[in-house]
C-alpha cells in the first residue's frame, strides 16, 4: 500500500503528484482543508514547499479512502 498523494494542477499546465504523508485519502483531504482554513499561501508536500498562487486545483489520489474496522461482537 502506498500513501495518499496530492496531484497539483499548476497555472503553467503542468501537473505533479507529491506524497501527503497520510496513508488514507480522507486524512489527506482533512489536512488540506485545515491548511486552507488557516489561509495558507504555501503548503508542504512531498518534501517541497508549494506556492498556492501557482496552483489551479489539488486532487487527493490514493489506494485507500479511509481505515475500516471489522468488529465481530458475537462470542463463539
């Protein structure tokens, strides 16, 4: 399994995928929303500093949406 990634779409037309540091897509989206809530102009992703003035959109992509737990409450 790989971590979720941010896919940045830049004003120049380029795209770039960078690691979020989060295993699940839901966690990465929540982290991104928190950064926007604090009016960040720069964010850190994949060891890089990204200037949001150069970004058109950001997608969260990855293999796993969220952690799921399967609990069996029946005794055998």
